[in-house]
């Protein structure tokens, strides 16, 4: 009995020491299972278990205060979700769905390939965007503009109207203003029509123009 108690005491002592020195040695101890402690990670060449985290992409700012950064991050989170959903949709037989034909018209294999490649490119461009909060301040139209692209590079300049937009709205939001500019990094995508009703009409009457219209991609 005494031997069992001594063994239990030593086991507990060893575990407590491991938990204390773990962070110093690069060891992570999972304390979620009190009956079976687990060391989480992978063994390195020295036999010490280490953990690795995937690098996190950071949003890049120029001249933005903390309140502005918070709003941009919120919009960026929404954009990330929208790009992922759009890409997933186009990868799952989207050519045969009503949703695709609503925004890009009757299916055509070449047009579908263009739509898919442009959404993919916009999704890839999105993490590289630099958000500039100061460039537009000297613009005479600062109060009436929401956002515009720089002539070169992947910078989006945010103006006075942008900060007045709601964070979430189907037809007018900060996320929508940003995605509009990201899509137009592609010089072949432009504003042929504005609004969801004209965009639907364009898809039905002229699918070739619909795949070049910013609004159709946004509403997809």
C-alpha cells in the first residue's frame, strides 16, 4: 500500500514538473484529459516535442488609426468568407445551377472558365491588399468617395464615405466597397451596370457583358 502511494506521488510530481518546464523547453502539455495527460506536437531531432503554427496573414495598413483598423479587419473577415463560399460554389457543378445563370446567364463552357478564374484570382489578390487611410484625405471628393485603387500596386485608398457605410449590408457595406476594388484589379472587369436588378437583366440579355461586370461577381 505504501509502495503504491509512493509511486502515485512520484508520478504526480513528475507531471507537475513537466507542466512547469514545458513552455521553456518548447513542450506543450494538453491538460484537457485529467486521466491521460497528452503531450501535443511533434518530436524534433533532439527528441523534444515541439509545436508549430501556420503563419498568420496580417492585414496591412497605411495611416490608419485603431478604430479604422478594427473596421477594416471586420470587413476583411467578411470578404474572406465570401471569397471562400464563391470559390467553393464554382468548384461544385455551379454551371448547372440557377444561381450561376442568374448572374452570368446561360451556361457556356468558356464563359464559365473565365468567371471561375477571375474569382480565383480575386481570392488570391485579397490577402495582398494594402489599405491606405491617408492618401484620400487631400482629395477634394473625400466625402463622396468610398474607396479607389491606386494607379500601381495592390493598394486600396479608403475615403470619407467608406467609414459611414455599415459593416454588413447586401447592397452597400464596407466589405462590398473593398471587394468592388479588388475585382477591378482585373482591367477587364468594370462597371457596366450598377445594382442587382440591372445586373440580373444584363446576365439574361448579354452574358458576355455580365462576365465583365463588377456587380455580377459581387452578387454571386
